[in-house]
């Protein structure tokens, strides 16, 4: 987890240098996250199932721990999906609150700009 944040910041900085403006950068990052997040969520849910299944053959104490780990993994995947698919609406709300011209900044996340 400690390595994910610097990599994400590096990708965001690189895309900001390459693209023409902040609107395109945010749109491109949002589009890429929307394409990648369902795959990541699926993999996390499969791993949660494996953790749960492995915990069923262990002792009572370890079984309860693996149940908590599996539940946490599934909840994390669902929250990640919710954040990813609600991102355009949150960004538009924040842009409007900060007084940005919403016609200039397109946050649709429908295609790469």
C-alpha cells in the first residue's frame, strides 16, 4: 500500500505534463480508473473467497480471523467500485463549488481526451 500512492502520484504528474489541461488530466485518470477498477475488484473478491475457504479448514481462532479478513476484502472492493463510479459526479460537484467553469472542464470519464 505504501508504494501505490507514489506510483499514482507519478502517473498523475506524468499525465498532467502530457495533456493540455487539468480537465483532460482528470478525465483521463478517471477513465483509466473506471476501466481498471472492476478487474481489481474481481481479483480482490476472488482472493477473499480463497482466504475464506482456507480459513474453514483451520482452527476456530484462525477461522474467525480469516472470516474478518475476507469480509474486509469484499467491503474494500465494493467501496473502491463505489468511489470509482461516483468520481465524475464528485469532481463536477467540487468543480462547481470552487467556481470552475464546467463547460471548460469535461469530467465525463467516457473516453480518453
